[in-house]
C-alpha cells in the first residue's frame, strides 16, 4: 500500500477511550481502535481498495506486520470485530480461532435436540449453524425454531463440500 492509502485507512479509525477489554485478569490489552467506515453484516469493518472490499482488521495487520497470508486468519484477542488495533490481532488457523473462542467461554453450545440452533436477539431470528474442521458453518437465519432445525438437519446430511 502506498503511504496515501495507509493514511486513508487510518483516517477511518477511532481509538475507543472507554474500552478496557481484558483477555485475562492479569493482562490488559489496551484500548480498542474501532473502525468507523462501513461494515460487513458480520460486524467486521469493510475497507475498499481498488474497487475490492477487505476486512479492515486484515489490512491493519498487513500494514503493521507486513504479513499477508490468505491461509491464515487474523484473529482478535479482544473479541471486538470492529477493532483494528494491531496489538489485539494475531495470525492463526481456524482451529486456533475456535480454541481461543472456547477458552474464553464464547462458544454457545446448545445440547440435545436443539444443538446448533440459537436465537439471535438483535436480529429477532433463529440461527442454524454447525462446526466442520474447526469452522463454524452458518446455515442461515429463520423465523421459527422448527425451520432452523429442519434446515440444519438437511445441511448436515447433504453437505455442499
């Protein structure tokens, strides 16, 4: 990226003065730097470059560490998808990201007949998802729990890949 493109990127970042997120009780990560530009539906920042869109936290990591490797994820230590603070980011595999999520207690594991279906309060929809190779596969969002369970059952028994 040129210096002008880097400056354009950082102009869309705001350092959160109120954020004091802890990864563990003994280590403070510092303040999140929140993306103020547009966002993907998932909550991650969207940065446009050469008429292509990229996740903003990946660009931040690339600017600061010079590493661009599509086979690795850029994961958040702070669990804030809008954060682009390079100190909060690390490279990892899908397995690393899932294990990080489990260690922080963020994995919502439903049990029994409802396994894989949860209610998303902010969207007012039922979400169906399952895990494959340490990746969370979103089947979709549905108006009823029954529709989500049917779609989940169908997708597990008829995988696309």
